[in-house]
């Protein structure tokens, strides 16, 4: 049986008393961040016109609006989003940062060091 080689960047969770390991690819962190951001009121989409209905069809390589940097169990997230008109930008971005942080930490056990949010545009329609 031929073994396939994983080409994605992955991170292993060490668990005491468990026989085996858990591997999390970077795209999983990115998808968690996108879903978390899209749950925040005032967010129209993540750059690349990523809306909740499009996330399941995405791969990390074509997620232009989100990048993750994972090193030694610590995560940095870089998100570029479009907001809906009329929302308070500091409040929405603070909500995005908190939701992304708490979602990644609760789902992966990794610590989120930073969540950088860039507002790329305001949706007026």
C-alpha cells in the first residue's frame, strides 16, 4: 500500500494518554476564522467574496481574505473583510477579533496571539 504525502502545512496536537496524534492543517484554522467572522453582525463578507454558503467549497489556497500563521501552538490571523454600511467599525472589528479568537481556541486548543482585521470596503447595497 502506497502512503500519500501531506502537502498542506499541518500542526500536531500532543495529548497525554492517547494513542495517536491529531493533525490540524492551516486551512482548518482559516475556515474557523472565516466562519467566526461571518457570524458577527455587520460583516458582509470576507475578501474574495467569501460568504457562509461558499466556505465549504473553498481551499486555503483560494482564500484571499484570510491568512494564518501558526507557530509553536500560537496562532496569528490576518482577515480582510467587507462590512455593511451603518455599523460602528470599532465595535464590529472588536467583535470579529473576539469571535475568531474564542472559536479557534475552543476548537483547537491553540492560543491565538493576534487577530488582525483589515476593512477592505463598505457594502452599500
